[in-house]
């Protein structure tokens, strides 16, 4: 959560409740956007799916931003909704600024890596790259920040969602393991960039 000011207990409680509500609205708003687009895409018979990330194609560049909100049917969307809410919600515990920064970093860096290094003549859509980015971010944050609280969060995340790590390896046809891998790595990089503290300079002798 965002840091609460030094207010009386009742005011702090009200501030905390308000912050939780705002965070829930933020997450549900992102999910509602994805569901709304999928409903619209169903009416358009899948027309929007062509706007995913298409590696090394100029027409596929906008997909870096758009693709996390596009899905190949409601089954695909449902499979991404719960982990997005869970892992995104945990990231959001650190505050909305951290959430937005990490999200934008993962989308931009992971998406650009997929566009640059992904297999030719493919089209990648779905929030799974972002979800794997949140996973990498949460696993790395406690170690990078050297925070006891976030180390515990990292351990709990690993226990609950560690099974997802198999998704960064080649597996089921039609599944963008490259998107998972680049998202996961970009999440780790986001934690490193955001929470690595510079060591103070030491004088010689």
C-alpha cells in the first residue's frame, strides 16, 4: 500500500480502507478492459487478435502495448484473469507507483524483447507475459531490496506459483513460452532497476 501519513488511528484505518478499495478498482478495471475487448472481439469474429506482437514486423510494434489486453477466446482470458488479479494484487501491496512502474517496464522491455527475438511469422497475444513478469518481480524484489517482508512475500509467491516456472520452457504448441520467458526476465530486471541501492563512495586511504 502507499505509505500512510501519521494520522490518528481512525483516520489511518479510513485511509487504508480507501487505499484498498482504490487498488481493487484498479485491478478490476484492467480486467474489465480485457473482458470488454474480448467481448467486442467476439462480435468482430477475432478481428482484434491480429494486433498482437509480431516479431520484427513494423505492423506488430503496437502490439507491445496492446497485446496484454487481447486474448484468443474467453478460455484464454479466464486462465489469465485469476493469476493477474493474484500476482498483480501482491505487486500492488507495494503501492500504486511501484505497480505502474513495474507494469510499464515489463510490458515495454518484455514486449520489445519478444518483438526482437521471437520466432518469425508468429503473433503473440495475452496477459501471460505480464503475469510472468509479476512473478519474476515478486521473486526478485525481496532479494534485491534486502527487505524481510518482501523476502517472505517472495517465498510465499514461490510456494504458491512456482509451478508456473515450467511455462518459460518450450512445451505445448501454440503457447508463447518466449513471451513467458521474456516477461519473467523483464520482471526480475524491473526489481533490480527499481530497488538496487547504490553503494556509498569510499575515499581512498
